[in-house]
C-alpha cells in the first residue's frame, strides 16, 4: 500500500508519518530526507539541490524523480508512506508510472498554526525526531530524548524562507488536491490539534 502524506509545510506530515510507522509495518520515504542525503554527499547535484532547498523552492523534477524511484525500488516493505512527494502535477504523473498510489491523506491546518509549528520546530540531527519549543518539548530542553543529541532548527525553518515555502505550496502543490480528488484518493484530515487526535482520525480511515 502506498500512502501519500499531503499538505502544506508544517501541517504535521513528518510527525504523523513517524508515529504511523511505529504502529504499523510501514516504511517512510521522506522526500526532503532523500534530498538531504544527496546534499551531504557534496556532489555537484547535491550542491544544486541545497540551493533550491535553502531558497524554499522545489527541486526540479528531473533531479528528484530518479532519487525517489530508486528509493521506492529499494524498499522491502509493501507499505510505504511518501512524505512530501509528489509536490506538483508533473511529479504525480511520473510517480504513478512507477507505483500505484492507494491513499492520499490531506492534512489541513490554518496558516497561523502552520507558522507557529514551523518557527518552533526543532529536530534531532541523528534520529530525525521532531520536537517543538512549546507543543512537543523534549524531557531536557534542547536535547533529544532518544539519543541525547543537541536539537537543531532547520535552516529553511526561518520565517522569510517559511513564507516562500508556503507560497510555493499554494501555487505549485495545492493544485494536486483536484488531481487526487479526481482519482478518488484523497481523505481530508483536520490537522490543527495534537498528534494523538490526528492519529485517531487517520486510524479510522486505515
Ligand atoms: P519539506 O521538509 O518537505 O518541507 O521539504 C523541504 C524542502 O525540500 C522543500 O522546500 C524543497 O526545496 C525540497 N523538497 C521536498 N520535497 C520535494 C519535492 N517533492 N519536490 C521538490 N522539492 C522538494
């Protein structure tokens, strides 16, 4: 089964995907993590990807499609959660050639909530667990509960870049709602409260 986590940046796609895999036998493929791994290799293509990411722009389809297709091919689990992919109609058209999408979870929250979540988001650079300075605090301030690593803020979680990312979402990604709706794949989820309640809504659908 392929589930797509869909929605604006900061709506909770990564947080919810991480909790879903803990409960079910699933594997997450996060588009931004796949891209970051390429950036870490410091190759020419990695440097190009980094420029797009730091500017809050979508990485070109010809770069991301082969990376995602390869990652999907390498996954052994039959149940995959695609987090942050596809993000425009061109990507959707390409990916359905490789894999059938079974369900699209369309997470919704107001822009006020999204801004609060993104500006307060902190992540563990090692295990990638997501925290929040107010809503999802670690046991010790600034330290990951799982491995004691110092939490960091993503460079693109700065307000000026967040605003650009939201603009890109509205112009390039949001039109995919209609696309998935036509295919009768989309389920809208109110994602404005805590992760436990959001998960309960998703569990009912699953
Ligand atoms: P995210 O963590 O999902 O908000 O993604 C962070 C950044 O990674 C985005 O602002 C883009 O630069 C890049 N990115 C993530 N997913 C995609 C995608 N499907 N297509 C192109 N670029 C992407």
